[in-house]
């Protein structure tokens, strides 16, 4: 009789343990889903509080792969050891460094599509308008550099580099904008400010390889926003 009672208690304990583990897994999945739906400037929250695995050795990144999306008409090269992430909303694709630093942030590059309020706006005017929005968004906004430029592939782009903080973590963000008719594509890079010089060569290679053309189909409404 005592053996049967012990067996029953053990069975109940196993069921409770499985229930708890299932709840934890579901909550983790829900948390990531909510984070991935954040707007462009809150993408860093997806990549915070990740355990540290040591400093990233740029010398080990010797090869790049090419990502191309015919639907959105974008093309870019990215390090072969970076993780490629596809999002359901907001972002078309993201590329994430394979290791984090003491700060707990994974350096990343994200690409999004936006709908222009005026298809005739120049890169310079667009950049000034965007900077004004960023100044109102971040109380500690500090502009590092900005202005239009042309990549090695001949693509005219607008660059806005600025510093701000996420909690107590200093972040350097670079927005690269490509305007094509009524569409605007943004290439967004985020890095711990202390690691900017380490990652800039990688970011620069990715930026220089970035190109966009007219999409072959109508842009997905869930991933297009007005700017």
C-alpha cells in the first residue's frame, strides 16, 4: 500500500514538473515574439541580457555570404559566421554577431522597409527630418555624423550615426537609408559604443555591399511603415 502511495506521489510530481517547464518555455517564446514586434529604434531590446561568451575576434571573420531578397529588391553581404534572422513584422531580415560582450549586447545589422510620405524628397532633406525625430525621441541623443554618400556599388544612401543609451548601456547606432520611389529601406546597425572601432570594418563592408532596387511585388503591409 505504501509503495502504491509513493508511486502516485511521484507521478503527480512528474506531471507538475512538466507543467512548470512547459509554462517557462511558452513564456520565453511569448517574450521573444513581443520583442520582435518593436519599432526600428527598440530592436536593441531583443539582443540585451544575453549571456556573455567572450569578445568577438574580427580576424576569424574571413568570408562573407550574400543575402538577396527578390521580393524587396535588396542585396547585401554579411559575415558567414553571423546568424541570419527573419522576422514576421517590422524587419525584413537581421544579421547578428555570434558572440556578446561584457555589456550583454549582440552587435547586429537589421533591414526594414518603410513607406515615404513624399516620394520626391531628397536624401539630404530626408536625413534632416529623421535627425529631428531622433532628437525628440532620445533625451541623450548625440549626433556623430550624417549626410548622403554613394557606396562602391553606386547606390546613393543617407547615413545617420548617433549615440544614445539603452538603460545604462551606451549604444552607437547607424541608420543607412535608401530611397526608391515611394519606398525607403533602412539598414540599421547597433553596437556597444566601446566596441565601435572593432565592428566598424564589418559594418562598413556590409554597408558598401548594400543595394536596393524596385521590388518585384507589392511590399508586405506588415513590414512597411510610414516615415
